[in-house]
């Protein structure tokens, strides 16, 4: 009887992948309808499908998404910078970068950013809460932390800050939505080009080799690039989810 009870309890605790298709909650920051974000999402969905798992996509504010995934409420972070384990110890970095992000400064002024992040030190800067790359690299500077990209760019437009920080695609999207094309410009060159990685909650550690292999296979087949280029083309044409009328 004890042996039978043990088997029942053990089987109950096994991951759902043993019994059949599993659904994982895969999260990424809300309000980011850019080719980079959408491509990263589609890459992750396709990779998990290859190992028999369905992704339920959840969109959350950046910091809340990380906290929820670290606490096991979500199962996967779709795209984040490398090296988050020290602050979020329950996250396992999947060691395959799915997309890269060009980190940009945006301003209505001509500002030299040739020295990268250090170029920003004399200026007032708006940073979206949860934008980890910007938070880390502007520590100690005159930073205004706000909630959305639109708020960040509006502050730059009205002169409350000198610079807004956003990835290239996030900035392009925000400028289009706020009709700031002739007012706010990207300052070249990029501050840094950052590879972005998916993360898995540690309770799914058994899946790490499988999902890593699936992503590596897709990378070798050039699927990452194909998916990103498809999304960039849709963005240029303002089609589907990139249409401002929707």
C-alpha cells in the first residue's frame, strides 16, 4: 500500500510533458509591438512547439513580468539581457540569443553619443521601469524612471528631459504612434548592441537541454533571421498588428 501511494504521488508531481502536451506561460513586456519583440515571441513559440509544448503568451509591465517569472507565476521570459541570475536567482538563462537589440538614445537635440553610455552623463534621461540594460548603464546619472515609452518620449518632446532611451524598434514605434517623426530623432551610433536571451523558471530545468537544442537547430536553419525579416517588412508597411488603425 505504501509503495502504491508513493507511485501515485510521484506520478502526480512529474512534469506534464511526461503525460502529454504541456502549456507554459511565456511572458514579455507589454506595449512592445515591434518586429524585434514579435519575432522573439514567434521564435520561442515555434521552438517550444518542436518539443511538444504550447506557449500561452502573457504581456506584463517589464519589472512585474520578471518578478512573476522569478516567483514561478510565469514559466518563461521571452527576451531579456544576459546575466539576470544574480538578481533573479530562479531564472535559468537559455544560452541561445534569439534577437539583438540596438540600444539608442533619442532626442530633439543633436548630442554626440560616440562614447556610448558615458556620453549621457551630463544630461537628463528618461528610462522606462524594467528596461534593465538602460537602468544598469545609467546608474548614478540624472535619470527619470517612468512607466511607458510614450511617457519617456513625451518628456523629451516637451523638454523635461534631454534624452529618452529605447531600443531602435521601440523608439521607431513610439515616434510613429506619437507622430514625432520630425521632432525626436535617434542619435547614432547605437549606445550598444545587446543580444537578448529567453529564460526558464528553474522548476522546468529538465526542459533546458531540449529547448536549447530546438533553438540551436532553428538558428542553424536561419529561422531566426527569416522570422525577423518577415516582421520588419510588415512593420514598414504598417500591416496587421503594426497598423496604427487597429
